[in-house]
């Protein structure tokens, strides 16, 4: 990677958390690909772990959490569907994992996936039937919403940096944002509905910015501003209820005596009222 200042850093190898996630996703894809294409496993077994709005509303809540781990097991787009997700994580997520730590990285990927799909599901419910069918398929799945979230979080966190996408194409943080957003808009214009649905990548970008767009994140920044406003309001109400400040009692009769050297030649001016010298 290369920063705007011209400093170049070596390739950052994915940490154990990211490697484990990529291995798990690949293993799941291989299991279903072999089972569906050569093992005689029925496709409905695979679809049982994908997202389906009607099924989730009828209590199959696990689909919302497993959908992001599923990738097309057969067909011309099956390998590309898997590799797009793996390459996105491989080239963009390691630097975030290094900055955030493995636990936060995994939470970020899980949260952005679930929230993006949940919001897409809610929007699907309010859209007219024909439009909903064009925007969201009967089954939706894949890591693309999380990859879009990672791309936006990377670009917002490392502003002015350049990433060699796929190891070949140098791309600035601003260009990366424009590419991710533009590609999603092009698919909407073309009516090319992906396995994830046309809406979930946009929601992934939004949650990627909200939960990972800088330090502090926009969500935490908003919470801190709200908390500060609450504390200031509590302090203002406390002062209003207390009324004007009363002078403190002075049981010892102590008082402040102006200090400094006296311009008078009379040494007594440097003494206190009790006749003692002031230090």
C-alpha cells in the first residue's frame, strides 16, 4: 500500500481471524458445490441456509445469520461469486484487522452483513410486488454487503491512501468509494440482480461508514455528542434548581489580604492586621 505522502508499506498478510473466515466460507462452498453437483444433494438443502424474507418472517431466523456465508454452488457464476468475496476481504480487510484487532474485525463483518440484509428485507416488504421482485430475489445470500462495508470503512479510515486492488490496480481511497458505489448503481440500471439483491450492497456501504468510517466512528461520534448534550442539560437544570450561589461560611474569620511589595517606605505596610509579617 502507498500513502499520499509517498511512503510505501509492504503487503499486509491477513490475520488469523480473516484467514479463518475465508477458509470457512471456502469450505462451505466446496461442501455444497460437491454435494449439489456430484453428490446428489438436493438444492433445497443449500437454500435452507440462504435468506428468504417470507421464511424469516415465519420464524426461520437463522437464515438472516447464515445468508452471508453462502455462495452459489453451481452454474457459470458460482466460482466468480465466491472469489469476488474472498478477494475483497484479502486485499482490503487486513489493514483494518491490524488497526482494529481480530475481534472487532469479525464483529464488523457479521454486523454489516446482518444489518444490510435485515434492512433490505424491510424495504422489500414496503415496495410494490413487481418492483420488489426486480430488486430482491426470492433467495438472497453472499458476503458482498460486508465486502462493500469493508471497502467504505477502509477508504474512510485511510483517507489519501492507495491500495493495489487485486495486487495490480493502484486505487486511491476516493476512487475506491466511487467505484463501489458506481458499480452498484450500474447493476441497478442494467437490472442485473445479483445473488445478494440490488439493495443490500448499498446498505452494506451505509453500515460500513456508520460502524467503521473513522475513529471515532460516526455512530460513536453521534453518541458522544448526544451524551455531552445530556450532561450539559443536566448541569444546567441542576444550576437552575440550586438558585443563586450563596457565599460560603467562614467560621475561622479568614480573609484574603492583597499581596505584593509596598511602594511606601513604611515597613508596617508589609504587615498583616495582626502585626505579623506576610510571607
